[in-house]
C-alpha cells in the first residue's frame, strides 16, 4: 500500500520551509503535497526533472522516484524543491521513504573455501558481501546456513565494521577428512522486511588432508606356502595396505622390517607389496620363516604400521637316505658273528635317516647278498623308526664261508622321484672251538735201537684241528 503524505496534512511549514515525506516508486502524476497559501505558485527551477507544480500549489511526480538512485539516496539530505509564491520563496524538502523493492544480492553465486583437517575450532573465512541497496530495515539484516551443514560443523558470525557488517563462516567443531572430505553449504542472506527478500550463496568447502591416519593392512598376519625348490624371483604373495588420508599422505611404500633369520631370502616391491624370492630355500635349514613387513605413507612426518608374514617352506625330495652301520660293540670296526650264533642273534644295526619331510623322508630298506641271504635277515626296529637290524636267520658255519658280503638298499617315498642309497659291508664269521685235534694217522709203529741216547728224535707225529686261531 502506497502512502502519499501531503503538505497540508502531514507536511509542516516552518516560515518559508515545508517538509514532505513520500514513498518511492509512486506512479507518475501522484500528488506529493498541496500548498495551502493563497495566490499563485511557480517553480523556481524551470528545469525540474522529478516534480511538477500547478499554479494552485499542487505538487505531483513527473518521473520515477527511486530512493536508491541520486538524488534521493541520501536519507540525511532530503530532496529540495524551490517554489515561488508572490514575493516569497518556499523550500519544499521532500524525504523519500524506502520501500522493500530490492533484495540482497551476492556478486557471485558460488565460492570455495579450504580448511585444513587440523584447523582449530574458531577458524574463520570471510564471506562475500550480499549488497541490498534498500535502506534501514529493508537492507541486508543477516546470513544463515540453510543446508549442507553436516553435524552442525560451521556457524555464521558477524562483526560491525563502521556502517557495514562483515560476515564470517566460523568452524564450530573439529574436522575429520576421513569422515567428511567436503561440505556444500547453502548460505542465505535476508533483509528485514516481511516477507523478507533473500539471495543464496553456494559455498563449497574442501577439507585439506592432514596426515592423521596410519596405513592399515588388510590382514594383520599373512600366510603363504612355497616349495623349497622355487626359482629366484618367484612371487610368494602380495600384502596390501590402505591409508584413509589423501594425496601424498595416502601414498604407501612397503618394506621388510625384520626377517627373523631368513637371511634376506625375500624382497618386497616398494610400490606393489609383492614379496618375491631372492635366494634359494632349503627346507632342512628352515621350514618356516617369519617376516615383519611395514607400510609407510609419504606424509610429513610419515606414519607407518606393521604386519607379519609366515612363509611355510614345502619340502621337496632333494635328499637321499643316509645309511650308517652301527656295530654291536663301540670298539668293533667290522661286523662279526659267531658261527654258532642262534637264530635272531644281532649282527649289526643300521640307522637310516632322510632330511626330507613327510613321505619324502619315510624310508624302506631291503638287503641282498650272493651268499648270505640263507643266513641273515634285515628287519625294521618297530620301536625306533629310523633303525634296522641285521639278524641271524640260521647259524653261518665257517665251513660254509668265513665271511659274507651284504648289500643294503634304502629308498624314500618321495614323489614323483624316489631317492635311493646303497651300502655294502662284510660280515666276518667268528670261529668257536667246536672241533677236536685229529692225528693223522691215528696209530704209529716204530722200532728203535736199545742203545739210543736220551733226547734222540725217534718219530714225528701230526694232528690237525678244523677250528681257527688258537
């Protein structure tokens, strides 16, 4: 609703001074005031652009009256219209009252701010000004966040700077880039009219990463198997780590921390986390190897974390059985057996070992001999897995042979290839005193002269004994 304030109603005459107030944007031809003095009136300034005056003192608009434009935009200095009346000069001071015909306007509709992830609560960014060319309550009265303020992270504060207000976007709570890396706020500037006029500003906020996260492996402990005959360069496994930071703070470098006596047999690709073999393995030296691996980011200062790798070395059949003869007496240097030894009497013990594991280390043995198989037998010691015994099958009398040659063949159960070992040794048959001496012949007949002197040899006799030695 437009109010026209007339001089004779609400205007005041102060000697030769008249005060009038009108609303801006009145239609052309609207009455501004009616001067009530008798006589004729005329404008002092014949080039007056905005107002017209009738001879009877009626003042009307003849152009658009915009309070936001000169010469009406200074509320402290009303527009002056000079009117002649008889011999008197009347000053009509016209105060143009603002109406809410403008809204606050941001020069740009979008802006971007960056906050570091470790920014302190209270850190601020200056918001662009929303200019409203209206006056007083119709001008910009405040800013508010209307959307995008996740977890109520930001707030708007203002400070008086002379006749203007400056608005700031203030950090209200701590940031966590790994939780929220960006914000898209919509900020509204509003004036004080009812209903208020508004304009919006889109504020894109980037949370700049701080190296506050350590790399994390996808497993804390890795396991892998590798054959002991694997080639150098063979890839064992790949470890993986991620870092929730961004940029260089999330770029990961892998390394081997400690290898727990693996003697640098493994290497890790610093970029991919591939662990490969760089030296030959030997199951018999180490069947299980432990590595400590590290993932380190490129932040400053860098952050790192550890994981562990267990590598099980799979045995392959790369060892032959080892055959060892154990004599019945520690002082013996050869195998011996009495010729009258009873069946089952021990001749020698044989220890057979194989450094391989599993079936590849499980051994079976057999015996062969050209002349001894009738008298000797090879049996496994059920109480001691790697022990075999050569025992008497039947007494090996010396009248058959004084020694026997025995051959032992041992083979493991490796697959696909068996390893075989051989050993040949001799068994000496020891004599026992089982024969009497025998004269040959059994009777003698001799004649000697009666005068034979004492000590004279009169006959030579001979006896033999089938036994040996003494």
